[in-house]
């Protein structure tokens, strides 16, 4: 079996060959950071999906796809004389050393909670060094909206800007629902977007106060909806009917039947 160093060197050489001006791949040659970025995000989600499915046969392949994205970006930067893959690896290695002084230096950390506090303190120092001022500085705009909302709220909570408990968040949710309801009569898209956005933000905070990940909650809900909808579709297919040939009442009844089946199982 080849070593990690040997295989990584092989991957870097393959990437260089793909980007070679004359002999490389025409598609790879014309890519930019901007055109590759969506693939990078997609590959990260595919890694998360394999983990959620506990598919450890597929996971090495998905992690490889994600690593290739890192190598791709680093190769483009190297061609421009900005940085190389070694700089990427050095940067994260140095960061891990800085953020784990209890492992690589003489600092003492009592427990996981203390480590989280120390980690955040180090990140604040790093942001300050980059002139990223403000409590909310450094939270990437390109994050999925639910994830970013949870990070924004969690960052604000560290300085005391927070609801006292989940019950208080639910009261705020009722208030936001009433505001959405009040806008329904006018149906102003801009106002509805604003109010529904507020409602979603409060829901994210409810998840946070319950120590849940909002993005994971919605992924779970998506999977549940997909599973149940597919089951409803299968029920009518067994009768020789498509969903377009059924009524809403029939679909609702089938949906309830599928839910009951899940509860009993």
C-alpha cells in the first residue's frame, strides 16, 4: 500500500497535468476560483450525506472528491504565483497548533467546554490580527442561510444578546407568526419576505436553544417528507394511478396512512 505522502504527490501531479496549457484537459484549463467554488460546496455536502447515511464504503470516494477541490484551488493559485498546496497544508497545521496549546504546548484545559472557550478566544485573536472587528466578524456570507443564522445568533449570545430559554423563543415565534398573518391580506412580496425571514431566524434560534443544529433538523425533515411522499406515490402506483389522477383529500388520507405505518414500525 502506498503512503499518504506518495498518493498526495500523485494527486498533485495529476492536477498539474490537467491544467497544463497545451496537453491538459480543455475543461480543467478554463476553470477559475469562481467556477470551481460551487463544486467545492457540492462536494462538501456529498461528504456530509455519506456520513449521514453511514456509508463508509462511499465516504473515502466523497472525501477524495472534496480533497480534489482543495488541490484544484491551490493549483490555480500556484499558477498565479499566489500560494501553493504546501502553503494550504502549512496554514491549517499552524492553526491547529495555535488552537490546541493543551496538546502541543504546556497549557492545561479542564474539559471540552473549557476547550471550546479557549478555541473561541484564539479565533477572536486571529480575527483581530486580520483586522476583522466586531462580534459578528468573520462569519462567511456564503454559508447556507440556516447555518449562518445559527452562527450569527450564537456569536451574539456570547455577549449576552440572547433569549433566556427556549420558552422565550417560542413566545417570539408566536409574535412573528402573527406578523406574517397580518401581512397576508396585502400580500406584499417584500413585506412577506421580511416577515417570513424573521420567522425562520427565530426558528433557528429555537433549535440553538435546544442544542440542535438547524441545518440538520431541516435535512431530517426533508428526508422524512421525501420518504413519506414517495410512499404515498407508491400506494397510488400500486392501484395503477398517478398522483395527478388523485384528489388532495385522497393524498392526505394516504399520507396519514403512511405516517401511521411509520409509528407502528
